[in-house]
C-alpha cells in the first residue's frame, strides 16, 4: 500500500508554483519481490510514454540512476519550484517551439528493507521545451540533471534527455 499528498501554491509571482509532496508506503507478508518498492533514477529512454516530470512519481528518486533502492517501507518528501513558462514562439521548419519552463526540486527518501535502513537526498533541475511538429503533433523535449547522495557520503550523478510525443 502506498499513497501521496500534494500541495501547490503560487509563490513570488502568479505563475511561479511551489509544490510539496509527501509519499509513504508499506508492504506486508512474504512475497517474491512483487510487493516491494523499487526506487530508481530518471530511467533514461529517448522516447517517453509517461509523465514529463518523472521525479514526481512515487517510486522515482532522480540521481540514483541504475543504483536502485529496494524497500518494503518508505517515506519520501519532495519540494519543487516550477518557474513561470517563457513564451518563445519560434519556428524551425515544420516545428514550432511554443514555450519552455524550468523546475528545481529536492527530495529526501527514507527506506527500510528487512532489517536495514537507508536515507537518500537529491537536488535536481529539469527543463521542458514544448513543441508542435508537423502542425498537429505536440511533443515535449525534457533535459535535466540530478545529484543524489546517501547518509554514508556516497554521491551519484544522473543526466537525462528524452522526448515525449503526442501530448504534453
């Protein structure tokens, strides 16, 4: 079982959004891995089918990359600032760049698996570029960076670049 609570509010200017997310989960009983939580980084793929802000997903912890963290119970806290979009309105052949935005986020993850616990922190930035191609297809080009570290002082860096076709 897992869940999340989100709170959004404008801060400083009408279109600058401050977001706080709290998520937690717990699994019970014997299982063969199907009931566990697996935290990983951005999960780089060039073409994306999911959301363009993956760090918001419950089982995502940007910066970890392929170093996934397994948990049977967890608590995750996210603070994010979404800066106002910048209208660009520039045409490149059959493509039209409508606008771009930047998000800065920080997360903390506390996880437990069997008798061990771990704490992770991250800091990241993501930029989304909203395009219209061939006059009808919407796409979002996203790029960013996150650095994660644990309580032992190990750190992990992760860059990503992906495009989401058809809807933003």
